């Protein structure tokens, strides 16, 4: 018979005490357990949520990442989240200043012809047409004369200051045909109407309508501007004769502005006449003014100090450009769209 070694037995009370101590020790060392078993828990998103803890032998569940943070790592509470970077609006491109461009066109009766055209600031950017002033100079001048007298500088300054609407200035050379013809078919009149104006309106955003065209000229060019506009008033809104040389002995009553101003219906054509007090061409121009006044034809008449000389026109180009510009609206939205 085998002898069995007996082990001492603990009392039930002792066993209960030992079990309680073991449980307490297990609870105090369990990793990851909160010290508060039921209550609000603060999260990084600032929202308080009730939390209950289940006593289990499993490892505590890991916190769930919010769906709005899946695209990047969740910053720790001590890391500041930078504000969105402010990107300033792009600076508008400065409006380019006006410029003068040399141009050429071909006439069936005059051959190759030259002109210079002033394009105003921001030309072409709004997609609309521009009113145009066609300017003719004297019989000893070329297409550079008006620019030399300062009309381009005067226009640029007035447009930049917002005092007149943007416009085109077309300064044409008359060539031999302007000095050797008086009007009608085969003359400079035909060159202007059939070649120059169509060429400009084809190549540039020039307003191709009577409301958008004006003619102006000085000395012999003044004769041509008045002659053409008085014979074709339906094609223009304004005409200026500055120190006009109304002395063409070859111009008959159907051509000479001193006659056509009275014999033709000029409609609503705006007319400007000016001359110097000591200008040797004053008698003819003043008579035209007096005859038009007697006939009740509305026009602007200005008798200035001065002679038939460069300094006279230089001192009045600012007056001229402002008078032409009055016919046109300042709001660009009122102009037709430029056809490509």
C-alpha cells in the first residue's frame, strides 16, 4: 500500500482573501485600461462621448480613425493645424499705351499709297469697333504731318485721362493725285472712298458706318475733307476744315465746297470751320461761313489769332480732337462688335 503525502489545506476564508488580492493586483496592472470606468472621454475632434469599459481578458480595442482624417495622418493634440494659405488675385495686365503703325494700300488709279494709323490704348482687347477720323494734310506734307503737329499726343493724353473715347486716327498721304485733281472719278476723292477707307475698315476694327467716320484736313487737305463730305454727307458723321484752301480754280460748282455746302442736303453732318485772323486764305473760308449762316446750316465757326503756319495747327490740335470726339459715346458697350 502506497503512502500518500498529504498537503496542508487552506481554509475557505484564506482562499477567499487570496483570490481577492489576486484580482485586485490583476486589475491594477492591466495595460490600457482607463482609471474611470464610466464617463466622458475627450477626443481630438472636441466631441465628448460616453465610454463604457467591459472587463475582459482581451486586449483593449484601438481607437478608430475618423473618416475625415483618412487622407492624412491625424496630428497629435499638441500640433497646430496651419490655416489655409491665402492666394491673392492675379494683378490685371496693364493696358498697353496707344501706338502709331505705318500702313500701305494699293489704289487702282494712284498706285501704292501710304498712311499712318494711331491705335488707342487697349486697342482690340474688348472686341469692339472704334470710331475713326481720317485726316489729310497740305500739298507740301505727307502722312507724318498731323503726327508732327501733335494730334496723336493730344489724343493719347485725352483718352488716358478719360476725357474722350478711344478712337482711331488715320493720317493719309495725298501724293500726286491730291495735288493734281479736284474731285469726282479718277481723283483723290475716289481714292479715299474706294481704296483708303475700305482698306482701313478691312484691316482694323474701324467702325464701318457713317456714325463712326469723320473727315478732317488742313490747308489743301481741308479742301478735300469738305469737298468729299459735302458731296457724300450720308457717309460721315463729322467733317472739319482747318485753314481750308478753298482756291481750286478747276473745281466747278458740283465739286467746290463753297457751292456744294449750299446746294446739297447735308442732313445732320457736323461741320467745323476754323482759320487764323491773318491767314491769307481767310476770305474764302469766311465767305463759306457767312453763306452757311445765311442759309441756316448749322456749323461751328472759329476765328483764331494766327497765320497759315505750323504753329497755328500745333496750338489747336487739342481743340480739333475734342470736337471730333464729341460725336461718339464714351461707354464702349455702345459700340458694335468687331468682325474678325
